[in-house]
């Protein structure tokens, strides 16, 4: 299994799975990656080691979440939100602004903390709520698991050689599926 594609184990059965695995052919997850490419040397992104001073807040989405429980403190450089289902979340403020992901995103941006959304498929057929979440100012991350996105953000925000945007768009080691 590629480490950049492994996702957390099922806590009941202790079985790991692979992000993007189609259940039929284990090697189809590599999207055309040959064995030669997997064994090739990898370029070093940074000549020096990275000290992780800035933190990334990871939030796993669930129905009826109260986002007032999640306020980024000093030292938090960005938030990574992993949606519960289909790359979406609550955008309805009728039960209060604390329950709307869109309002949370706006509050984070006011604090100069960007919110990234992972686990999204690049598709035109998305829910309106997903469009609203992106329109609120979040940054969509397509075709990447939450563990890989978390580590990538941690690296991106704790170095100053390459822009965060450039690192997040670049497929460093087969962590992104497609596009």
C-alpha cells in the first residue's frame, strides 16, 4: 500500500484500506503509476528539515455539529475539514449560525485562518451546499484523503520556500487521485 493513500483502520475490525481503492484491482489505485515510477528516487522538496511550529486543526464533520466548539487558537495556521458525506456540510443558519459550516469558515477567514475541505470529487454534479461552502471562502482539495491532506498542509505551512497553494496543488507522491 502507498503510505500516502492509506486511510485509518476500521476500529472494529482493525483493517486498513486505501483511498481510491476500487475493490477489484489493488493496483488500479495508482492511476497509471508503473512499478518503475514507484521505485524511482523521490526528489527532496526542502534542503533542510522542517520544524512544525504552526499547527493544522483537523475537524471531522458530523450531522448537527456545533462549530462554536471549534475556534482556532494562536498557532493554528489552517483548518482541514473532512466532510461527513459527499463533500458537504450544514449551510442552513435557521438553527443558529453556530451550526453552519459556512459561518464557521467566515469566522476563520476573519482570523486569517484558511479552511480547506478534503475528500472532494472533481465533478459538476455536486450538492448546492458544497457550492455554498466553497463560495464562503474554503479551499477545496480534490482527490486526496484527509490523512494525506493533513500532512501536506502541515508541511506547507511550516516552510517558506514554496507557496502553500503550490504545494497543495502538486501531487508529491501519488497522494492525489486524478486531476
